[in-house]
């Protein structure tokens, strides 16, 4: 009588898939920074990235569902994926809001967009270390939060500068765009803090 063979189900590389999703968001944030710097055609790259980000997110969620075990809790993977998805979607919202209001980005928005791209790269560094080195993952997440703190400083600086504008329409439009940048930064902090939380749970 032949003995049956038992196989454990395959364990997909969910961390790799999460980084794949984040790579699309980083690409979108780079395009956002280019757009904010004056290359308005880069808006199309952000739009294209949103569709690809949805595909990447779905691949990750399917892999989480099919995984026998995951290197960190499935709920943390889901929360990180959702947060990364929101960052990308709100980056596109920033562009579309600017277009609707016919308000071109200024230097403050360009600097904030650059900090968002930097913070996303720090998030990627953190996720890369998430299942192997909790201390390094936490340090990278903290660096992302620090980039967002600099963004908040620019936000308040920009908001103060709006008081000098005499054109009420421009003042209101720029205020909304600054707020959008600040909101994306807050979402970046949420993702970074979720990484720190995941490290604490696994320690």
C-alpha cells in the first residue's frame, strides 16, 4: 500500500506583494512631485498608477486569503495595503481638485509632494525589514513620520502665506490643496504607525 504524501499549501510572498503595491504608489508620488514641480503632463502617470495599484492590491488580498501562514498578522497586512491604496487615491484627488479649481501647484505644494515621495520610500524600507529586523523596520517608519512632520511645517508656512493673497478665489483654492497634502501626510503616518504596531505585536 502506498503512503499518501502531505503537502503544506504554498506560502505566497505577501511582503513582496505589499512592496509591489507600494512601488506603484511611490511611482505615483514621484509623478505627483513632477506635476507639482511644473510638469503638468505627469498627472496622467498618476491616473495610470491608480489602476495598476488596484490590481496590485487585489493580488495581495488574494494571496493573504490563500496563505496558510503570514509573516505578520493578516489584519496588519490588510491595513497596510488599504493605507497605501488611500495614499495613491488621494494623490490623484489632489491633482483632480487642482484641475477642477484651475489652480496650478506652487512651490509649497511641490515641496510637500517631494516629502510625500520621501516618506513613501522610508515606508518601503520599513516593510522590507518588517519580518526580519523589527528595530530597523521601526527606525525606517520613524523616518517616514519625521518626513511628514516637515510636511506639516510647510503646510502651516503655506497657510500663513495665503493671508497675503488678495485674490479670494486663489486663497480658497490653495487652502484646499494644502489641506489635501496634509491629509495625505496623515495617511502616511497611519501606515508608518501600523508598521510599528505590527513590530510590537510580533515581538
